[in-house]
């Protein structure tokens, strides 16, 4: 088993929060509070990564906030976004992270 720490961005809206990981496109979650959103995002991320394993695909590499701020043209967080990381224990069946 191996673990990876994925960057999570939480955006607060007028009625709820939403979260995404710039390392794992297409994986997102929403909730009424920051805490609920983060818990849902962690579950969504784990399910997403398990899906990669089931499809025989490598998991996306966890890069972290500094990397995205320096290297990702599409990553433009708002000044009031919240940032955190969640560590996901990857099952042994999950292929190694993609190197790119």
C-alpha cells in the first residue's frame, strides 16, 4: 500500500461549498459546510482513484500547491479559496502514479 497527498481546493459559495483536486480532473464534491465538502471530496477522490485501478490505468500524480502555482496555466484559484491536502491510502492493486 502507498499513500499520496492530493491538493484540494474548496470554493465557498452563497449557499454551499464545492471542492476539486487539480491533480485529478473530473473529481469534485459539494456540501453545505467546508467540513462536509472536504469529507465528501475525500470519498470522491478515493472512488475516482479506485476507478483508475479497475480500468488498469495509472493514478494521477499528486503535485501540491507550489507546483500548480508555478506550472499549471489552468490553475487560477480565487483569493478566498481554501486549500488543504488529503492523504489517500492507495490499495496495492492501484498502478504507480503517472510521471509527467
